[in-house]
């Protein structure tokens, strides 16, 4: 058994998968401690997992409100710099390092950390010579990190070296190489969930979606009012914009409007009532929270924002998706789901009542639902948590999973292309968010100029 230290930041999609991993590893006998935001304390207490908060409630509320306005990695650079100066500064990271370090004194410590934000774990893994498992949440993350480095690399490297000097580590020359140097890398998605649009690191071990098998008989967390709606015939539609407030107001307006005249009930899950239209149709029921995974077992369709957590929940439940995505990794997820044939994806320019109704009618067909259910049944044995456990137990005491100065220097940050030609990349650009479009267009131009 080992001393498992898990660190992560941001919102539900970046935290809940780590809680699921921690719960499984604890069940298998490991000592588990999770470092994340204070708002997850009750959930972790319920799971009887050791918990250490990065922040207090005032700090978290300020962080979360700033996160809503946090723009993407190409547009709004002033906003990004203001956010980073306040919430990702060297002072913040050294504070996290000092908070984390006492929990890592045991020789059998293994760190599991979300990439990019878990700088404290990256530093401690090198300083104390502990194995580190570096976790990627979705296929877009490496492209995002590479893009972030291309825009901010010099400053990022300066900040990293400021931190490294404070704890007695040698300076690095390249921030991206430092970010990518851990030997143990896992991606929380299956091998079949991929796109030719973006680059991925060849050395990421894809373990599957971090979800337990869906048990339709064990739904104790569904409250009676919600359960009554879910048990209706025809089955209801679920509308979810995710746990974050960072979503276009038009998302809920157009989704609800498109469902207003359907002869079935609609469940809207959001705690942000200010994003909802003033008038709610009689067939629409609004809940602050629903247990999404369990509820999807009874749904006919989910209309959502394209977050990887919601995508994985719906795929595992065998429910068709209508994805209305507009930023970060969500357009990529929408394009992957559409390509696989498990749903439809509409970018903001197509967010109109006619397009949504047409897509909804197609996705509600019995044949489409049967196709999604069949796919879920075929891929239900991902063994994600067992895969993670095997990687972690292989890393215990294994020097190959340590970080040292030589691994950082020698790590190659070159991008591996899959051989697709430029025309295919150009044709896919319409499915991407603004930041990915701009970055890929610039990269394509550079490649053409080299010829």
C-alpha cells in the first residue's frame, strides 16, 4: 500500500474524477489525501477521504467569480494575465508547495496531479524524489498547454525558475518540457475517443472514462420529485450547462425554447437561475442539482455544453447528445461525439430554434437511442480504475517515475503529427473554438511557408 497524495484545481470536471479515483484507491487499501478547493469538503468527508483545502470560502468565491470571466488562451490576454497574477502567481504556488510538503514525507508517497495547475506537486516530486502521475482530463489539453506555452513561454519559464530557486532546484530552459517531463502520464478518456484535429502526446496512457458502472437499480440519490419525472413515458430530456457559470446565456434560452412544444417533460439542471429565460414553459422543470449519471439512465436525450464529464456520463448511459459548445475543449468534444455517431454538435452560429428542433427530432428516434445503448454496452468494460491502480502500483518505488533535472532537459517537446494533410485540418476548423482556430491557422501558415 502507499501514501497517495492527489492535487487538483478548478471546477467539478477537474475535481470529481480525482475524487472517484481517490475513493477507489482508498477502497483498495491505500492511504489517500486530496488537496483541492474548500467547497469539496463535505463530499470528501462523505467518502471518508482525507481532505486538505487550498483555500477558504472567501478565497474560493473570489476565485470562482474570476474564473467565470477567465477568457481562453488566445483572446483576452489582459484578462488572462490579471487572473494568473492573482491566482497562479509564484507566491500562490509556493504557498501550495509549503502546504503540500508535510504530507509527502513518507517514503511510499505517490503523487497524482492534474497537469499544468498542480505546480506544487511537480516541484515536490522532483525535490523529494517521489513518483508522479500527471493527469490529463481531455484530448484538447496538450494542444492547449502547447498553445499556452507559445504565447507565454518566456514569462512561464521565469516564474518556474523563481519557484525552483526558492526550493533549491536548478533553473529550466523550457516550460513546456518541464510540464511534459513526468514519466507517468494518464489521460482520462478511452483510446477510441480521439480526434485527428489536435496533437496528443504519444506517451500518455489512456485509461478510460473515470466512471463506475451504471446501476439502474441503485438510484437512492434521486429525490422523489425528480424520479417521478424521470419515470414518465415518453422519457424526459435533460438540459445541462455543466457546473460552471462560464456558458453563454443563449445556451439555456435556445435549448428551452426548442423543447417548449415537445410532448414530453424537460429537466433543466443549473443553480444559476440568472441564466434562464424569464418565462419557463409548463413542460420544463428546473432543479439546482441532479445526480446526472444516475438520471441519464432514464433520459431520452441530453442537451449540454460539451464538457468531457457530461460527455462521458452520457456515453456510458447510452443516451444521445445534442452538444451546444463554444469554448475550450467543448467544440472538440462535440466534433468527436458527432464523428462517432452518438449525437449532434451545433456551434453558436447554428444556435437557432429551427436547427435545434431538427436535431432533437433526429436524436429522439428509436434507432438513434438503440445505437447509443449498443455502443455503451460494447464499451462498458473499460476497467478505468483498475488501469489507474496498476499504473500507480507499478510506480511505487520505481525510479523511472521520478523527475530529475536530466529528464526535464532531455524531454522532447516536438509535436508528433499523424500524417493528415492540411486540407483535412482546414475543413475541421469550423468545429473548433476561437482559440484553437487561431492557433491551428497560424501553425498551418507556418508549415506552408516552410515548403
